[in-house]
C-alpha cells in the first residue's frame, strides 16, 4: 500500500512541475495542443461520465488506465469504436490485447480523427474589401498509435503503461515571405496507471497519468500536451447494502481529474449489469462548459463460447449536436 501511495505522489508531482508557469493563480484554459487525445472513445466509459479509471477491466482500458488490461479474461480481446463528435468530427479507435497470463498483457491501439472538409482562407486584400481570400480546403488530421503492457503484480495490485506515437496536422499556412509552412507536429507520449482492488466489498481505487510528454512547437508557438492526472474509486454498492449477493452488480465510481489546461474536474457514474447480459449506465462530468450528462447501455451475449459486447453512449451538449458513440468488443 505504501508503494502505491508513493507512485501516486510521484505522478502528481511530475504533473505539477510539468505544468508550472511563470503565471501565478491563473486558470490555464486552452493552453495545450493535440486535445483530441482527451476525447473519450469508449461508450462504456463515456456512458458512466468518464468515471472509468478505477473500474476499467477490458481491452479499451488502454485509452484510460493501462493497468485495467490485466482484467481481460480471454487470451485475445479486440475493440473498435466510432465517435460522432461535434462539428461533423469523427473519431475511429481500435485496440487488440493478448493476455499471456503471469507474463502480463500486451496491447496495440490506434486512434484517428476525421475533421471533414474545412474551408481554407488567407489574409489578403480582396475585391470585396473583406481583407481575406478563400483558398483550397485545408488538410487537417490527427492520429495516435500505441503499444501497451500491463501486469498483475499481486492478486490485488496491477500496473501498466502505454507508449503512443501521436501527431496532428493543422493545414498549411503562408509566412510573410510567401513561403508555405506545414503546420504538422508529432511526438511520443506516455500513459501510466496503477489499480488496487481491496477485500472490502469489491472496493477499488486507481491512478493514471495520461499524455505525459514534452511540448511541441507550431511555427513560433510552443504548447504543452493535454496532460491529465486522474485518481478514481469504485465500489459495488449492492455488495454494501446486500452483503453476500451474487451477480447483477451495481458499480458506482468517481474520479478527480487534474489537467494542465483547465481547473480540476470531478466525474461520477454508475453501471448496473443484469444477468451478465445487459448493462445500463449513466454519469455526470462536473465543471464542464458545454456538457455534463451522459448515459448508455450495452449487450454482451456469448456466441459459440466467445463473448461479444455491443455498447452505445449518448452525451448531451448545450450548443452543438449531441454526441453518439458505438463500439464492438470481441473476446475469444
């Protein structure tokens, strides 16, 4: 337990020093790049308000807390998802995990972002006097490819890490000399997580550090990656009020988030699983400007001894269109 707490302190101090600035008592809003890495791609997680750090236990854990990969019960697990984000932006994510038992679990992951057609423009005197002219569509894209490893150190304690090669292209621009500048950058990020499941009522807690990396530079502007430190807890509430009950768990979870580009946030959520087949989920993300409530469901039948899971989540937005996510999990 002491070692677990020490790891958490190291993660927290690392994040704190990495986000230190000359400014004091300033809320660092929007001061990061490649923020596509912060968008949730798992309907199970987002359906619970992204309160997922402590209870993740399948292949999509690679996108939240890699330590959760040790919860994969089958030798092979696969995950694909589609996120219909705001402003006609679409996320495609996927991961495949290989469980080697006492040797640990390996996983590869991929994330791509389709921003759709974006009209380009350039500052220049025009006939209509608007001071700009339209150009060709801007080629904008983003991606992240990762390799993860997790291992169960003891019956209760797990840890894992994810190395990602991430990149983003923001289109071309023209400098004062008339030369074309390609606004594209890439870097390597580290995600690291630990998870501890206690003997008390299936209570667990976990910590994760996401997107830890050096800053990247576009032309003359340097920006940090969207680093997030998360601490989460979870418990089967039915095991508390109905000791000894079997099946149909009602998991409640909560987590505290310390990002480097905004003030602290809190996520809460719940999941009720009926007959190991149907899952109902709901959650809320506090300290968000445009959204907070999410809900979803999942179906996980067994076919020929293999487990399939179809998940969906809905997130309500105040200004933009609401967000829908779909995913398919296969374990064999």
